């Protein structure tokens, strides 16, 4: 496993809106990969798919929350890109760990593997198919919906009390961390 080099904005610039704008200018969806789990191309098979997420992205966080709530941690893989990026986009570094599936150093490699020469936006979350070695979806709404519904045969039965202690502990930590935000209640 290898890591991307440190963020280098001086060399690569910032990750700006340019790639998303290029997609729009080309009349292409900004989130163009929209395969559906449960379709003939992407059947809901345990162990076949991997979610690339980011600690910093609320859309990715929502997909990760669904993995937990649906009891899919052993069904769909999960790893995280680094929290920061330069003009080369999301990357795998020591802070959040290497890419355990493909050994990519940059998430752009997943996009290029799916569509050589891909000129659009490099976003997270990304749902990757380990069998066809391509992105199923980078459309957060659709992929999150599929995670919530398509693996029903594999999901743990929902137990509303299962996460209650963890939620209480996290809530207590958040109140301690942000007393001003919660004291008005
Ligand atoms: N609306 C998007 C949400 C995904 C998104 O906006 N991801 C952001 C992070 S929250 C991203 O990866 N942006 C590229 C970047 O900042 O490098 C979707 O439907 O997938």
C-alpha cells in the first residue's frame, strides 16, 4: 500500500470549481456515474462493493451512517480519503489510511479506471465495484438510497435500541464540546 505525497497547493493549486464547471459546460451531469445496486449490472452481492468516503463531507457521512444503521459494515467495504486536498483532488494519506481495495493514491484513479481521461469532478462519496473494477455511482443521493434498501437480505435486523448507548455518549461529548450551542435550550 502506498500513500499520496503531502498536499502541495503551491505545485498543484487548490481544488476549485473548475472540474465541475467543465462538466456543466460539456452538458454532462456533475455526478455522472449513476449505476444502481440491484440492477442486472450491479447485483446486491455481499463483499462486492466498497464505499470511499471522507470525514469532511456531509454527503459521504450520510452514506456511512446508513451503512451503520442498516448493519452493513461486513457487507460493504469502507475507507476514507484524507481530509485535505490540493488541485489533484482527494487522496489517500497516513491520517485516514491507504486505499485497502485498489492501492490507489488518488481517488482520481478510480474515476480514470471507470472512464479513461475523465475530465469531470472528483467527488466523494464513491461506490466502487470490486468485480468490474469501476465506479458504480458517485451520486450521493442514489447510492445512499441503494445502501439503505438494496441489501435488505444481508442487513442485520433493525434494532432501534442497538445504537442508543453510543448515541447518548456521543451527544454528551458534543454538549461538553459545544456548551454555548446547547445551553440556550
Ligand atoms: N451533491 C453531491 C454531493 C457530493 C459532494 O458534493 N462532495 C464534495 C464533498 S462534500 C466533493 O467531493 N467535492 C470535491 C472536492 O471538494 O474535492 C452528490 O450528489 O454526490
